[in-house]
C-alpha cells in the first residue's frame, strides 16, 4: 500500500535533502526538500504539514458553508449558512461603521463605581472580551465527577506577561509599536489623535500592572500550583475592591459557594486597580471590546488589527481572504453543526477502524511498558498500568451533537451573530457549574486538525480532521502511518504520564499516588530533558525554555519510542525495503516529515515565549537523538550529532 502521492503523502522521498547526513541533522535530511519548495503563504506567518491539512479542511468547510448559504437543506444548514453569509457581506459590515458598538462604549464610559465596573465586566466576558480576568466552569481537580466555577488571570493584549517586563531593546520597540497600534485603533473609532495617544498610554499602564501580577507561565501550567479552592467569601476577603457578588450574579451563573482561584496573588494585586484610577480602567475595557470586535468592524480597523498582531508581531505579509476569516468564525460559533456535515462527507468507518486498531496496539504496549519499568515501585507500576488500560479513546466525532437551537442568527448582523455566538458558548459552560461531568463532551471540533489528552478525564481524542493525509492515510503502509499518526497517538498517551499528567490518577483526580522514591527517580530523568532542550538555540539571542516545554518534550520522546515498538510488533519484520529505505528508516522519515515547517523569525520568537511545543527542528532532532533505535536504523556512529553520548528517557 503506497497511499496518497505527492504533496499530501504521509511520506515522500522528494521532501528529503540527501546532501545532508541523517546522523548530523535528521530534520534537514528529512525535510530539506519540503522546506525549499513550501514558502510561507503571505497571509500566514508559518507553514507546516498540519497547516497544509488544516487548509484542506478549511476548503471542505468553505464548500459546506457556501452550499448552506445559498441552498440550505435543513434548519441547521440555514442557521450555518446565514451566519457565514452575514460575515461575508463586507459591504454591510462597512456600512454599519461603529454603530454596533456605540451603545456598549457609552456604557463603559458611564461606569462610576465598583458595582458598575463588575456589571460591565460581566457583560463583556460573555462576548469573548478578555478583560481583567477570565471566568468559566471546570472539572474539579480533586473530584473528577464534579464541575465547579473557576477564575483565572488574564486581560493582556500582548501574548505573555514577559512582553511587558523585559527591558531589552526589541521588547521596548514592540511595546511602543503596540501603544501606537492601540492609539490608531482609537483614532479609527472616532477619537482625536491627542486623546487616542493618551488612551493608548492608559491601556499600556493597566496591562503592565496586570502583567506584573501574573503567575509565570511554567508555574501556570502546574496543576499542583493552580488549585486553590476558596469560598466566595474568602475570594471577597482576598480582593475586596472588586464587587464579586455583583459580577457573578450579572453573568447569570448558577449559585455556587466555592470556586477554584487559579492564581490568588494575581487577584490580590488586581484588587486595587480600579480604585487607583477608574478612568484608565474604563479606557482599557473600551480597548478590549474594540480589539475583540475588530474582525467584524469596518475594513480600516480590520487592516490595522492585522498590521500589528499578524505583520508586526508574527511576520505575516497579507491579510487572509475573507472566506478564511469567516470560515474560522463559523467554526468557532457553530462548530459541531458544521462538523456533523463534514464527517458525513470526509470520514469513514474504515478510517475509524484502522486508527482504533493502532490506538489499541499502542495502548497495550504502553500498559506493558509501564508495568515493567524497573525504577518504579511495584504498587506504582500496577496503578500506572491500570491508568493506561482504563483510558477512554475517542475517534472522529462525538456520539452526541450539540444543539444550537437557542443561538439566534441573523443574516444581516455579522458582529451581533459573533457576539451572540460567544455568549451562547459562555452561558453553556457556566450552566455546568454544580453538575456532574459530561464525559462524552469533546473539546475540539471534528473538522479541526487535533489530537489531545485530558488529564482530568483520562482520555485521548483524535478528530476526523487529523485523520487525513498527510498525517494518516488508510492506503499507506504501516511504517509511514505509525511514524506519522502513530507517533501522535503515542504522544497523547504519554501525556498521561508527563511531568503534569503523572499527578492525576486513572479516574482523573489530582492525587499523590507515587512514592517519594518514584518521584525522585522521575524528576531525575525529567531534568535530563530540561537541560537538553534548554541548550537548543533558536536565534543568536534566544534559547528554548526547557521547563516550559517539559510536558511536550516528554510526550514527543515517549510517543516516538512507543509507536516504534508498536510498529515492530505489528509488522514482525515482514515489511520490506522500498526505494532503498528500510521500514525503520521510513518510520523515522514519516515522523520527521509530519513536522516539516517554515516559520517566520517573529513567530518563532512568540512561540518560544508562549508555546510549550518545541520548534519543529528540535521536536525531531531532540527526539531521534535520544533513541538508540534511530541510530541503528541509520548506522550513526557515537559522537555524531544525532548520536550523543548522553540520552534522555523516561518512557
């Protein structure tokens, strides 16, 4: 079985650069040809195999939406089609100008006291406006059957707190560019230049104050540091200047007495912000409303929003065509309604069956693996093996589709539809507070390119959208499929035992089920990954943060090893060489080619600061250099770059 040919092949020899030794730079050896022939599209700041597939899926969704907009066959299709048609009507959006936001901006300007502030924040949050903090429902870390309320830090315009705190020249230049952008947006909504510049300074001051209080990103990813269950009274004592009772009532949330406060110090610091200068906070709220609505405001605001957030910050050169932006918004607000149509056309029972077989093979192999790890105590090994065996697997699409009948869509109201869509989702999430966990719920859409692991549900999920070439091909051989999608499956399995996932038991509860000796042995092995990846240099002045990337790097390494073992067991050595490449070589090449990427320097810098996933080159080279099986497959010698003396391994 050779599978899909050409650009969407799971493995394509033409993507290789055979001038490079696989033992010196395997990523370049595997992807050099692809890198030369796949420039970043002008409307993007990065391009990779995942984006290729996402683009293909977006085209499929576009066909669904255009058909629904012109000839709907059901009430659901009419709802989807009306949403898309309203978004695509650029003339109508431009004609309305700022009128759709005038009343809300006036409400913000009229805030006079703490109750008024709390009520307005409660109006903005349901519309997806990231102001001050976030509020939502979540599964209780220590009672995995229960949904509770949770609040978390938030409210920044730049990607991370460090953008406000670093004092190097590039950071200051970016902050100045951001301030100019905010001023320009205020000018475009009708404010005078001098007034707008003062408003931009106010926004920067408020966001800098919030950034100074935020928990650092690595700590924020640590479940043991972000579980602080409090009563609403205790929250009010910690941050008494914000009218919490007024806020919670105004959101329409069910009554609750306790909630998780992810970052208590943030809220203690946020507490006096409005009291110090309510005028600046009003300006800040107005800015975040304008910024959130910008994609569906008149074209000058759309272009200014793109100019900073995509061109200046990330390096894109052209605005995406409107159909892409409207497809993304349609997916955001009516995703499962669209997904139901998508899977009927693009996902088969045969695809699902073959992937399920691969998952079971890796799951069984991992259960055996953890049960034989010599550095774990016997009791911990048994519990770990049970956790793998009791893992829930979801493939393709949900068994029960969402009901959007209470979401009102108007064919002539693009911005209103988007705000109501966000509000529909917000209310749906808050309605869960105090109820039991719905273990059938999905957190990605069928048409998205995604696979994920959920610690609190002890589940792995693979969407129909990812189970397509070039990541999975039902006609391709096992070596290619295990190297591409099999490695993804292994990656998600290992997430249950990465530096955070290991802290949750088989039921999804945050519980200390490892012995002290086990923890010490684990952390010793994890430290090896931290040190290894922290030495990878992205640019002259930027190295990876091995602590931030620890979870993903453990999953990358363990997943690649786990999938390789499953391939060896399933093929039993029966697969033959193709084009001079052994099955083992094709496995590693398919893995590497699934990661081929071109990324702008600006986007690379943003990702290094915010994304726990390592850049593609280091995801590949870091993982293979830790595998003796790779070195054997390509006859690498000790001392080669891909065959270091020291290798890291946990699973």
